[in-house]
C-alpha cells in the first residue's frame, strides 16, 4: 500500500565545512594585522571540533564555534600584547561550565558593568547550561547572554589576570603571574532551590569583595 507524503522532504543540513569557510573569511577581516588567515581558520576549525565532541544539538554549532574562536583569538591578542590591554581579565573555571562558573561570570559582569573581561570555562563541559543556574539568574533579571559551556583553553588562561576555580581540582593549568583563588562551593546539581540560592549568595558576596579590590 502506497502512502501519501505529509509534506515536502526535510532539506539536508548545510555543509558545516562551507559555513565555517564563510565565517572564517569574515573573521579574517577582524584579525587582519594580527593573525594570518590560516591561523584564524585553524582556530575556528579547532573550536568547532572541541564543541562538537560534546554537542547534543549541532544546528547552530558553526555560530557557537565562531563565538568560541573569537573569544580565544581576542584573548591571544591581549596575552601577546598585540593590542593595549585596557581592562583586566577574570576567568571562572568549574568542571562542566554549566552551573557555578556561568553563575559567577554573570554576577561579575553585573558587578563590574563592563569594566572587566569576564570568561568562564569547564574542564569537562556539559552540553548545555544547567536549568537551575538559569533559574537563579532569571530571579535576578540576569541572563548568561550568548554564553554556553565551553572547554578550558590555554589562550584564555594566559590572558587571565585572575583565575577562580570552583571545584575543578587540579585540572586547571597554573601559570605564573596570575592570581588564583579556589572557591570551593557546592555543585548546583542535586541541590534544592534554597540551597542553590545560598550558593548564589555566597558567590555574589565573594564577587563583590573581589570587584572592590580590583577597582
């Protein structure tokens, strides 16, 4: 028995290689005078591959790879002294980059109002930001903006003036010339909402003290 099609066939997903080539051309213009086109393309491809290993949804992966590669290249520009470093860099690192580090980064952005480069990363990134972290941010009318879980890379560590670890153990590389703090606060996973709010409050208090020292 023949069946009647329910609609037009779903078109194939765009070739990610073609999308990356288009993105690389645009990024090359941004970094002209700093990096060769081949370097930009290599960073973009590597960023795509690093995210793809853990991605559960790949539809927007080229765009996420662009954001990730841009963050890495911007960090490299600052760490190599290729452009004046006007603002300090603060990096928050946890295991999955889906809860505490995302929450801390959003709180630091609010506290410093754009006067600090704020980054977050994970030693074993999760596919998405934890819903509890999103709820905690929403309660303060905050959002992670365009952030997403991403792996820790050497460029971002090298650019950082302050590195704050949140329960990731010894997985974060230690480089000389940076200030390191270990804020050993509970993981949000498995906490009831009141306990999760207590973690948020502890983060907010520590961030306020750190921001006051940086001013």
